[in-house]
């Protein structure tokens, strides 16, 4: 399945529906075919990675990819509609503990890292999770305070990033939308 998704997305890297369908298939259709929670998480996480790591690399201004990422975090991981959702939350929190350490998230130390540990965690956030700590802080100030170890905070982040991209790229928004409605006041 992953090989097929890789081929399809490489054949049509700028066709947004290819990314959305392949990621949805992994996170929603394939994942539920497994009983083992670790296997299920692997497919859900791979769907997120496909959108975040690859889809956005080829299509950084595609609003639908940001919306889908937000949906995965809110619905697939944040809600309890999937009987493995608690496992997904635990896995996500474990990954975020690597970014924030075993303490309350401090975005300022990731924006301006001073120690080698802070630089390593900032690099992990930017390179692995593809998140900007400065934008996280803006989102946190606008909608928070948010608990960044939970998937719901990431849903808000990706939705806010989608709104920002929509404001920056009005041609990506359907006719009839007013650009001022998309601008975040952050």
C-alpha cells in the first residue's frame, strides 16, 4: 500500500486530491484493518506524514492539505470515535515529550534555543514535525493557552496555518469568500 501511494504521489505531485485520498486511505481505511494498536498507529501516523512531510513539500500553499491535517488531528486522534484513539493520543504525547521535555512546553526556548538540548529539540520540532515554534506561539496567544502535547492543539495549529496560507494565496480560495474573513489576527 505504501509503495502504491509513493508511486501515485510521485506521478502527480501537484494534484492535491492524490495526497488527500492516499493519506485518508492509510489513516482511515487501512489502519482499521489491524487489531494491533501499534500497527494501527503506524498507518495513522504515516497518513499524517504523507500530507505534512511530502504533500506540503510539493504543495506548500494547498489549503486543503492543511485542512486535512487539522481534521486528522481533531477527528482521528482527538476524538474517541476510533477505538484506538487513546493509544494514538499516548503515542503523540510521547513524541511531543521529546520536543518539550518532561516539563511544561516552553515555546520561547524553541524559538531562541540557548543550550544544545534546546537546539536539538527545536530542530526536532522543525525538521520532524514541520512546525514553526514562532507560529505556534502566535497560535497559542490567539487561541490558547494550548496543551501542545495533545492532538487538538495540533489541529488548531494546522487549521490556523491553512487560514494563513489562504490569506496569502487568495487564488486558492473559492470565489465568494472575502479575503478579510481569512486573516487571523495574530
